[in-house]
C-alpha cells in the first residue's frame, strides 16, 4: 500500500473512531489520535497475513477496532455496539471473541511480555511470522516492560518489532515529570536493541524507520524498537497535547470541529480527493 492509500486509510479510521467516542460519550480520544498512523502503517504497510499486532496501550481500543473494521475483520454493525452492554468492543480490548486481538490489554505494562512469548513460541515452532507491539511511553514506568526488554534481547527475538508511542504524556502528567525516560534511546540500545526514531504521524518517516530496522544499518540483526514521536490528541485544537485528552469525552462542538480539521488536513496531505471511503 502506498503513502497516499495509507493517508486515506488513516482519515477513514479517525472519522470512524471519533464517531464511536462521540456516540458513547467516552474518553481516551487523545490516546487513539496519538497512535493512529502507527497502527495504520503496521497493519496496512508492514504486516503480512500470518503476522500479529498487539496494542499494549489498550486504552486506545477504539483506534484498534476502527483499524480492524477498515481491514474487514469487524463489521460496521459491530462498531455500532462500542461501549454497549454485552459488547465485545469494550473500553479496552477483550480477552477473547475477536480473532485479531490475541490478548486483553490495557492493564499497562503487559503487552510487550505477551508479544515476546508469542515471538519465542513462533521461533520454537519454526514459524515464519512477525509480531508487532505498540506501547505507550507512560507504561514504560512499569518494571515488567523492562523485564520483557531484557528477555527479548537475551533471546534475540528479531521477529518482534516494538513501537513506542512517545507523546510525552501519561494519565497524571508529562512523562518527564512523573518518571523521566530520557535518554530513552540510549537506555534501549544498552539492552541490545537496534533503536531508531520516526515521526509517528508521518508515513514516510515510519517507512524509513522500518527500512532501518530491516536493513543493513541493523548490522547484527538485533530486535528492533522504533521510538515514534507523536502528539497526544493530535488534531483536536482544544485538547491537543494535554492530559485532558486522555480522559475527557468530546462535546458536540469539539466533535464537529475535529471532523472539519481532519478533512482539512486530509485535503492538505493529498491535494484534495480521496481513494478510500
């Protein structure tokens, strides 16, 4: 899928999940806007048929559900049940019931360990598969993440790609004030990862980071981690880059403005017109 097609996909995904959030009067809008392009790139620009994507930052579940609907793995009738009683599309990904969601996530800090176990299992079974784990930077406060990182490099699980949504915000403040992560790249490199960075909202930058992970720059074939620089709540002018975007639902006015801003951004990126519905 080329860059233009992924831009169209991201636009469709955002429109869908913003509608989901507004209908449900639910929060975590900023978390989904932060990682949309990352998820679109992995799902439509990198993954192969037998590969697995695990969203460790499960509070962005609406973005994941919208991605799966875009891929044809969920029906729009399923999307309409978001947050309803008895739904499989709860606030965080469910424990079972959706084939493309291998584990319940959102109890932060567990996704990388689960991904590592799947990657090791595939290797032991001689399966040619890749695994992609998308984490928030806030969940790097959890010790289990660093234990998983040690395990991944110990076993050289280069069939696992770790993408960190580095928006600099978490549920109670800015990451560098709550528990500083920097110098994050140096810390990860010291564990034995091949570390690279990308603009997490730009498909060209994400493609370049992918090529570095898989190419000659990764001279030892080390497990790859991409630090994706993002903005929480990107595109919501009233909530962008704020902790409020983690929690607050959209008002009708904010929802209308968000749709207008999305349309304007899409037109700017594509020169007008669309190929995707």
